[in-house]
C-alpha cells in the first residue's frame, strides 16, 4: 500500500486506513527474539483444547496453546484477562517507539512484533515462534484482519486460527466472545478485576442510554480524516457504533459507497451533514484535531466550532476494562453537548 491513504478505499482498505498513513514509520520497535512474552497459566494444563470461532470453525488442539500470535488489539484484550501471547501483528508501536493506542496495556517490549503496519507480516519471524494458534478479528467474512491478502494462504497454513467478528456484531457480543476465548485459554474472567470491569461497563451502558434518551434530537457523526478526504461512517457497520445505536444514540446516516462502510467527502463538502457531536477516528494514521485545523471547512463545522469533537476508538480492545471508558466518554460528550446543527 502507498504511504498515503488512497482516495477510494476498498472495504478492507477503509479499516487499514488508520495505519496506512504510517507505512513510512520506523519499525525499530519490533522486539528482539529474546523478548517473546510470557506463558499462559492454562498452557501447563493437560488435555485437549477446542474453541468454535465466529466463522463457525471448531479448532481443536491436543493441549491449551501457549505459543499464540495475535492481532495487537486482540492480544491486548486477552492480556486484560491474564492471557499472554508470544507475538503480535498490527499497530503496536508509534514512530517514537511508544505503545500504539491499539496496544492497550500490553508491554510491547515483551512481545515479538512481526508486523507493525498494514501490509507487513514477517512470515519467517512468525514461523520461528512455532505458533500453535493465530488469533485475529474479522471485518469481512473469512477475512483475517491484518493478514496481508497476498501472503494469506501461506500464513494461514502455518498454524490453526481463530477469527472473531469486529463487524456484523455488537460491542456487547464481541465482548462476550473475547471473554469466552480468554476463558478457554486459561484467562481469569470471573475474578474481582473482571467482575468490576464488567459492572463498570454495564453502568456506563446505562448512563449512555439515559444520556441519549435525554437528548433525542442530538445528532452524532462518525468521522475520519485524511489529507484528501473526510470519511463519514455508517453506524451499523461496526460493533461499537451499532451498539451505541442500540442504546439510543442518534447518528448521521451517510450515503455509503459500494463497500457499504462509509461515504467519502471531499474537504470542500465536509459540511454536507449537520452534526452536533463528531466522534473522530483516533488511530495514529488518521488526522487528529490539531492537524485538521489546516482544513477551513473542518474549522467551520458546527460541532468543531462548539468544541464538541471527541475521540472515537475505532478499533476497540474488546475487554470490559477497555470498553467501559469508551461508553463513559461518549455519555459525557452527549450529556454536555448543545444542539448546534
């Protein structure tokens, strides 16, 4: 992929857009071979292991896998339940070697980074980890997220895989499925930490529902900025925004392109839709508010002028611990927002 986001993205390309702008970033943070992360407590347990993923595929192994390689965000979710992986692929470190937003609480110095940007997957390094299981998301049926299409067949032959939906599902269901996977791998999904996180999430969901009910006329726009285009996303196409919609949040409904995920607007037409609040893609490869100040049409949007722009965690880490703050932040934004469009 080129260093800049293409003008017209494919269905897969939309989702990679958050990293596409960073293809030229330094990859020096890919960990050395002697920093491969810890082992799972369950890995020492005897007996077979099985899990049915969101493709409907039942994966069976002779024992609980301990050599796990996962997409960074999925690894971060598992980590919150005490399940550690040996390697990761996907946005893990920024160009200044700090953890990417998608790395969560992962200690990025203790995992082998076999791909830090979209299109990169170091197959030899992956094979050297002797992977027993590959775990990633699905944004399209049977399409392993962040596994490069051109080398997909070769990669997927090296180890069994588990794929969990990040689209065509809701945040609530995605959280349940990630917890089920973590439990199967020996994670602690019933202890105090996990229980407290789930209770916080449920409280935050109730708060968001109440905030949306109190302001039924408030319109929220799901946006993502690139140098050339402003992308307005369709809420039902992602697990997070579909869930927010179910809780009562009223979203701008754009007219999507053939892929169905979003509408591409030139910056001249960025004001096509009136919105009171904008939730803006927070991924490191997209333009953030400071960078968007150079776009005159951005600065004139009612939500921007009113200071009603909040980050959107476009690819959530599906643990209750990480999703509860997302709901809390959106609830606060709606509670404090004024009708401006």
